[in-house]
C-alpha cells in the first residue's frame, strides 16, 4: 500500500493547484520522513514480493508509505 510517490503523474496533479510550489511543500510537510517516496522504492518491494525470498509471505498488506500509516 504505497503512500505519496514522486512521479510524473503526481507532478501533473500538483500543477493543477493555484500555487504548485506551495502544494509541493504541503505534501512533503505531511510526510513523517520529510520526503515523498520514489518509484524505485515501490519497485524494490515488488521485486522482493516476486522473488523466492518472500516464499513464506502470504496475505499481508505492506505499508510502504514513509510512516503515514503509523
């Protein structure tokens, strides 16, 4: 379950705000880690889940949201 991830799509949505620069600051300020996630971080979890290393992992939601769900 990914949180806010810095992607081209996210950039496009932020541009719709009246003040995009302030909107970016506001999004980041809400993140417990003080930054947005990256696509690579989400991909790392996907690769792990698709690997043999996760053979015993079943039926769980992985929060990959920089602490938003704590």
